[in-house]
């Protein structure tokens, strides 16, 4: 690549200068962006009124939490702390995660929670909305088992009704509607404790990736996050995995690719 680079430093600097000049001209902004900038002085007082002072626990993994080149059971501080939240749940656990691939340890943890009367509800991507069919193959291998275990699962639609509000600020209407998908990683426990962070509900986050997040013990925030997830779970926004057969809305070619991944032993890497 270095042999074929023909752009010198002066040309690079000129390109960046042109981009900088373009970005500084407000006439190049979308109307909604100009409106938001103009509203910034009024936005701060409004945001200040919404601030809540409470205890926030910051949790993070140590980089390289799995230093073993042969085994994939790295665990981590985030995994341990989230497991404690599940173990201490008394009434309900509500989760939103792009991917849903439970390790054996996670399945045991949630099975025990359900057996003691905790209601577990999860909102994740459907095959129609996911951007990672490899991860979805791991979920598809265990979906029936999770439902039988008592987990209530809702799979996000690629064209949820809520997109009308989410895309309200789009500057132009696209020729082809975008595919909507879940990217949030949140968990609400007993309507009083909420986790917000980077932890996906899969073995990679559990054992390999360096994750970070906050645990907030505040009923108002927990209820707000709970309400947002429940909105995404509504029938107009998500399919019920137990009754709607969400995979039927996906092309046969995509379903076939997922089936191939289902046959491979890649679960620890998902």
C-alpha cells in the first residue's frame, strides 16, 4: 500500500482544509441541524431540570480479560456484576440487547431466576433487522430452549411503527426506507436498578471483549428505561418470538445462510 500512495502531505492538508471550510458554513447544514444549534442555549436549562442526583456505580473490564489462547472462559468484572444483579432480582428483569446468545452459565442463572418467580423479558433483533447473522445463528440454535425455559422474547422489526418518530428529524426522505435495528444494551431489575453500557448478551461480551457501563439505582430512571424498552416490545414494533414466527418475514436466502452458521461450532466466538 505504501508503494502506491501518491498523495503528499500538502495535498492531504489542502483536502482537510477544504472539508473544514465546508463544515464551518452553516448554509451546508440541514435545516434541523441549524435549528438544533440555535436552540442550544435554551436546551441546557431544560436538560438541567431533568438531572437526577443519585449514586452511580461505574463498572469496567480489564483489557485482555481473557489471556488464555486456548480457552474462552475469561469472565470479567462486568460479567460478575451483572450476574449479581440477576441473582438478586426479586420480581422482574427486562433486557434490551442487539444479540442474544446465552452461555451455559447464563442459562443456569436465568433459569434459577425464573424458578423463583422472576419475570424475564428480552427485546433483541429479529433476523430481518439484525446486522450480524453469525450471532443470530447462535440465538436461533437456542431460541426454542429459551422460550421453553420461560423467557419472554420480542424480536425487533426492521420497519417498526416507531420509526416514524425516530426518523422525524431526517433532512430528506430516503428513496429506500432504512432498516431499523436495536443497538442499545440495557437491563432493568425490579423497576429500580438499571444498567446502561456496552455489554451485549453474548459470549463475546461475557468472556472476550472489554466492556464498560454504569449501574444506577434510581426508580425514575429505571422506569423511563423500562418504558422505552416496553415501547419497542409493542406488537407494532416487535414480533413475539413465541407466537409470530418472525423468521417467515425474511428471504429464504438469508434463512439458508443462518442455517449454515448454525451447523458450525462458533458459539464461544459470537
